């Protein structure tokens, strides 16, 4: 096959190995790095530009004026909750509708040939999808909205230094287009933390019930994990501030898990072409647990020895590493 093959258990294995962009490498590759920045797919297109645009629309067109957050009304809180829930329902729902309800491409490019579980006791109401939706909306969107209102409250009450995108356009653009870099670092740190035994048993095991993830698995987390996950927005308290920074960061954190957990390497379009979801690295994390903690730009897993590129060599290295860790703990 052009893009991949199926093993003897019918699990899909892409031909393309998981890798990193040519940015944090030695010797430096300035031309390759520049090409990656402007290429499609690349750093900006298509995903980062999409999340930035949704975030800008959310703040400038679909949010009350900043002054209203000085003392948020019940109506403001409810409006933001349903706005955020609407974004999630539309985005996650679009992937789920096409790939899992309509099954427009059947299992083509699907990593695990099995469809989401029903009748499984580990999921609420015996359904993986229902369980994931309840956790995503009930806990995830609630905490996301609470953080957004709390941070905008600080801005509206002059606790933060506010900037204007008209007066400081370069600073504004740099901040909103480096959201992904910061989120990659934050996600890695939080992800390693919640794989620590006590926190894993308390919270992260809820997310890892999804060994065979679907789009709605992306934000299906325990509330403790949601608190840590959405704390990425607090970094902007340290810099001259615009409300769009918070909204874009939370939109990025809230929506980006959908393609990353889609369970498919690629989405086939109606004209026969396909779009790479860049989801294989995180699928391997759900499959094997102890690898690929980061989101894919910063080579943190490679630096800290937890990288898995999907090859049999990487699988052997991971097993050897886990065996060594087990031996060291028992000595």
C-alpha cells in the first residue's frame, strides 16, 4: 500500500515513521526549518492557523466585552459554557460522524480494526462513546470555561497589563502563533506527571481506558487531569496580556485532541485524496502507555528516552527500557 499495511491482526501500520520537524536538530538546518514553517502541512498550516482563527472568532465575535468579566453574570457564564461546548460538539462530532457513524472510509487507515466498545463495564452506560462525551462536556468544558472566566476576571479588574493588537501587532502575532510550542512543553510536563503512580491511579487511568481511542476520547479525562491540562493558559499571566491569548490557548487545548485521538492515520476526502491527521505518535502512546508523551514538535521524548517511532526497533528499545526500570525498582 502507498501509505501503510496491516499486520496479521489487521492492525494498520503506517509506512511513515513518527518523526520531528527539522528545527531542534544539530547541525542546524535553517532552510529545512523555514520550509517546514510555511509548508502544508507544516507548523502553521493547516492545524495551527485553524485553531488561531477559531480563537480569534471566539474572542472578537462570540464573547461579551471584557468589562462584563469584572463581575461575571450567570448569563455570561452560561453563554461561554455553551459556546465552548458548541465548538467541541461541532469539531469532535464532525470527526465522529464521518469516521464512526457514517463510516465513510470503513477501516481504511484505522489503526485498530475494532470499533468503539459497547457493553464494557469500565465505561459509563457500557458505551465508550457515551462515557467520553460525558467526561468531555461535563468535566472538560466546565473546567475550560471556569479557567477562561477566572483569567478574564483578572484582566477586567486591572490585575494584568493589557496590550492592544493595533499598537503592538508583532508581539500579538508572535504570542498567538507560539501557543503550540508552549502547549507542547506544558503537555509533556503534565503528561509525565500524571503517569506517576498515585496520580495515574487517581486520574489518568480514566483517559487510558481508551486503548482504542476515538475522537471523543481526546478530552475524556478525570477532573483532576482537566485542571492540570487546561492550566496551560496560566503562562500568559507572566506576560503583557490580551484576552485573545487565553481564548486561543484554551481553544487549542480544547479542540486539538480530536484529530490526535481520531484512531485513523488519515481522513479520506470525497475526491479520493486523504489528509494526514498526524495522530500515529499519540495512538502509540495509548497502545503502549510508556512512550510518546509529547505532542510532536519539541523532541522531548527523544531527549528523555521515551520516543517510539512505530518501528520494531523502537518497540524493542521500549521493552528493554521498561525491563531495566523494573529490575532497578526491585533491587
